C-alpha cells in the first residue's frame, strides 16, 4: 500500500486536531477580562481608560485580521511554522503566568520579596 504526500499531510493534521466550539472563549476569556478589570482598577482615570480602549481596539483589529487571513497564513507558515508559532506563544504565556504567580505570592507573603534580594 503506497501513501501519497497528501495522505501524509492529512495524517499530520488529524494527529493534532483540537475541538473548540467557538474562538470567543479563548480570545476574550476569563484571563483577558480579569486583566482588563485589574488594569482599570489599578490605574483609574480618563487617560488610562483611553489607553486601554485604544489597546483593546488594536488587539481586536489584529485578531480580526489573523482570523480573516487564517487560510493564507496557514499556507504561508506551513505545518511546521504553525507548530513553532504555537510553541512560542506557549512560552510567552508561561512567562506571563510565572510573573503573575510570583507577584501574587509576593502580595500574599511580603516576606518572600526580601528572601530573593
């Protein structure tokens, strides 16, 4: 039995399939919403609200463009490129998570801050 290159591509795609009902919970999920609330609480004022609004619009436009051109991006990046981008995104997310956790622990236990200096 011989396998064509197209068959091999289909196997690669099927081995890493994920089911997500809608992109909305991932794009604007609890993390994004809570970050927005915390930022607006920590930095009140019209100027900061305007900055947050502009940043939110830029993010929405960027995500909209990525979703609109997703098919073209997939062809441009290829399977390997998409995997690399996913891993880089995961690395950035892990770094943000570590920073958030460490800030939370220092807020809960102020003595920890002195232990690392």
